[in-house]
């Protein structure tokens, strides 16, 4: 289709092979599914654990707040790649042996939970103080206040941030290839080392990422306005 | 082996790795800042072609993984006749990736400079280039410094990926030492702490100082 664009005299080493491309697409699509599963599971961990981190930073105990705050800062300012290695290699030394899959999803989930805790915190802090006072006046318990009053109002402003990190976690899954999780880059590397052709595999991986993350970003924007309308904001 | 013994034995390799990491960080930051400025201005252009080029660049680099971009630049670009050395490929890839995110920050910063400033510069007959350089950008820098601080931390973390194309940075050294000694906790723990020290106790205070410096320059402190 684009053969006219790549004349041999321009790029002598560039030879896109369509037959080969169709051959590797099924393998890459399978790997795409793995990538989505890894990102989804990691995100689920991050959503739940991030909420705990956010609530812990709001607790009355100064020590707890300080420790969690420092932990979040530490995780946010060190490379995910290094954290993946750390959990995967140090775990067995202290008696926790995890498969690459589990270890990878836990690491990426914990990493992003620190980012999500900041998003939750911002959302919770955006709820006006009067709402808390009104809930107290109605004799609601803290749990009830969070569940019925604060969290529903904290979610809409948090959605853009939560959505960005969903796309972010998806784009960070290639790092799991270093411990042998069979996601897109891992598969592309395997294909490349079998045939010594990297052009098609890496280019397709890039296209697959674009094809998934651009619509996801649009979907998140639509979802945010949907939630806002639902809650009458 | 205790942590102290460990460090006293391996500090030369850790130090040289840290040096490479810092070099990668500084070079990628420079590339990112220059690209962010160029593409932000291009995206604000009224020429459709220029604007389209900037939007395409930003969406491609924000829509794919840094690791994919790095591998593509290192393994595929040579087929187009452009072979980069691994060290160069590393900071170019990270800089191009962060530049796409930075372009949106620069654009946001420029847009949030009050309209009156634009009009005043026009009223005293400044050319548009001079207006941008002397009036708008300095104020925009003041506005966008905090998000740039976060982006530069992301760049620092991104430099760990260059170890995967065997640039001998801190991450690479840590992996090598781990492979030959199996002292995983010591080596990966030490590397984590080194990254943390660079980010938290060297870079963050510098950004605080720089934010204060800009605020004073702009007469806001």
C-alpha cells in the first residue's frame, strides 16, 4: 500500500514484509490480551490500596500519617523498573516466592496506588467542610459520612486523574517484560530474536498501544461528563 | 554481607552508574524542555499544517509506552539510515517522550497568562516573537514550574529504562551486581535509596529554590 513511499534507494535497509506482518499479528494480539489483563489487575489493586493510603493520610494519628506520607513519596520518586526487580528478587529471600505474573501485577498495583492515593486525597479535600458538619449534625458515623456523603461527591473531580493513571498503568506494563511476563514487548522481543526482524514487531506494538490508549482517553472524558450529569453537578 | 561491607566493596560501580543516570537525566531534561517549547508554540499556531504536526507528535508520544519508543528508536531507526549510539538513543527517547507531556504543560502555562498582558505588549508595539519571549514566557514559567517539577521526576525515573538497551546507568549496574552476587536486597535497596536521594534531597530542594527565584524575578514574592 505504501510501497511507493519507501523506495529502495532511499532506505536500503528498510524492507517491510507484509506476509511476515500477518504471520506475527495473532501472537501480538494474544500478548495484547495479556497486557490488558496485567494492566486491569494492577489497576484493581491500585484502586483499592490507594483508597487505604488516602484514608490513612487523613487519620488522626500523626505517626501513621507521617509514615504513609513518606512511603508514598518514596514510591513516587523511585523508578518502577527498579521496584519490579526489587519485589521479584528480594521476595524469595524473605520467603515470598511469587510468579512473574503475580509479582509484576502486585508491584505495578502498589506503585500506582501511591499515585491514586493523591488523586483520592484531592477529591476528598474538594468536598466542602459544611458537608462534614451537616453529616455530624445528622448524627452520622464517620463510616456513614464517608460512604453516603463524602465519597460520592469526591469521585467526579477525581475521575480525570483516575482515568489518566489507568492509561498510565497500561503504558507501564511493558516494564513487566524484564521479569518475563509475556506482554506485548516481551512477545515482540521474542519474535525479534527468532527472526532478527524488529521493524514489524516493534512498529505493530506501537500501533497497538496507540489504538488502545487514544480511544481510552476519549472514553474517560465522556465518562467524566456522564458522572457529573448523573450526580447533577 | 552487611550493607556497609556491601557498599564499601561496590561503591565505585554504584558511583559510576549514578553518574550516568544523572547525565541521562540532565540531557533528557534539556531535550524535553526544548521540544516542549517548540511543540507547544506549534500547537498554538493558526497554521493548520503546523498545528497538525504538533498534535500528531504529542498524541503519538503520549499514546505509546516510553519503552516501546526507546526500542523503536534504538532498533528500528537504524533501518531508516539513522543509527544512534545507545547513550544518545537513551536520552533522545526519554526527552522526546517527556517533551510531548511537557508541551501540554507549556501550552497550559502560556494560555493562563492574563489577556491584558498580551494586549499591553501589543499596545507598546512589540513584535510577536519579542512579546512571547519577554512578556508571556517568563510569566508562564512561573505558573508551570510545579507541574514541571513532577515531570522532571518522571524523567529521572524514566532514565532507569536505558539500562534495557545496556547503557551502564545505576539500574544497569544494580542488575549486573545482582546477577553476579545474588545480594538482591542490598543492591536493589541501595539503588532505590540513591534514586530517592537524588529526587527528594537534591532535585526537589533545587526546584523549591528555583520557584522562589522565579517568584522574586516576577515581583510576586
